[in-house]
């Protein structure tokens, strides 16, 4: 039983539960277990009864709670999009998780609720406890309500770990806007999560929910932050290299003959605007002093205007450019 859906990109660190049946799994259990461990899965081996008991909570109770929340919000006629303007981080995360459940196959969720008999007990307990807590509030029994919450907190345990995980989830809500806010006026690359199209542009405006990029054609495009990923510098470089037309140049320069060709090439590669470079000619002849060697480099740039910078760099480290 894989405890994840098809949107998960890798098996690594994902939980998979195995429920071997006595006298029926001696051949296949070791093979399956070995494969999953080699794939770096988190394998849990248990009995079918134990599996059903925990699934009634992990899946049954969780899904039922989220579906009930979605149904309640609908029946209260709440404008969900408008409610996000009043949203706390906890509400935002909760709403995203509720949406994640109800947007998927409702027949599957019905099957999970119906086919695990333990789930019926979990639903009944949830409804009973919800009514009990609601009555405590209606009847003004503050002390009893507080005692119940405190007991539940103690039972859940793992407070510090839960706080750390939830803090990280909350910080992720603002991470994109924080990064992009620091990039206003600078070029960034955004990859759309659904189409996987990459958009390059200069950041013009950033809000908690969106970003506006100005493209090379001076068009302004608005993106929802929830729909895009920010590319790293290396990812931007590779995208440009594979998608933009490169400008190619040859440059011949004199360097002391004792210079090492390998290190000259590495030096040229380190010049920031340079995309690719190779040495296409090495020359010692009558027109050149014996103490010097002429190297011809073939290199490429994204922007023709950066050619002057490259030549200034070569001259700045002591090279003499040959015309």
C-alpha cells in the first residue's frame, strides 16, 4: 500500500506498507521488500488488521474531515477566493489540503470510507466528539473545553517536531514572494508547474500571491506564485544556452609563452558573460616575440554587447589583443 499519490516525483523517503499473509508470501515478500529498500522507500511491514486500524485514521478520518470541511464551506456559501484575502497561514495550508483532496477522484474516497470497516468507527467517534466539544462551547463550560484540548495535546506528543514541520510549511507560503521581492529590477526565470514552460523577465512587482515580469519584448505578464517555481542560476543558464541564439566570436591575444594553456582556458571560461569557449589556434612565429605566444579563442555570449567586457577582461589580466 503506497502512502502517496501519482504527483510524487520519486519513491525516495516515501512510505509503503506491506501486509504479508501468513504462509502465502514467503517468496514474494523478500523480493518486494528488497526492491523497495533499494529504492530508498520507508517500508513498514504489518498485519492486515493493524493496517486497517491505522488507515481508518490516516486516510479515513483525514479524508472525511477535509471533505466535511469543504461541504460545510459550500453550504455556508463562503466565497473561498475572497476568504483568502482574510487568510491566516494555518487557514491557507488547511484550505490547500482540503482542495487537494476534493479535487481528486470522489469514487476513490467513497471506496476508502466504505470498504474499511474500521473507518466507520472513526467517523462515528469524530462526529460524537465534535458534538461534545460544540456543546461545551454552547453551554459555557470553558474549563472542560480547555481540559479536553490540553489532554489531546499531550496525547499527540511530538510538539517540537510538529512545530518545526508546520513552521517550515508556513515559511514556504511566503518564500517565493520574499525571494522575488529581493529580485525586483533583476532578471529571473519562472517555470510554470503545469505547462512546464519557462518564462524569463525582469521582476516589476511582487505581492503575496502574484508576480509581474517584464519580458525582453517589454510585455508585462502576471503569474500566480502558487503556479510557478523559481529557477536557480544554473537552471537559467542551461535554459538560455539551449533556447537563445548565441553570439559567437574569435579573439586572438598574446600571452607570455610560459602560460599554461589549460589554465588560460579555465580563466577564459570564468569570465562571467562567457557561455562556451575553446582554443582553436596556438601560434609562435616571426611576427611574435619569442617570449610570447598567440592564442585564438572561439567563444559565445548571450548578448553581443558583452564582447567589450570580455576584451577588457583579457587586457586587464595582461593579455595583448591582436587585431
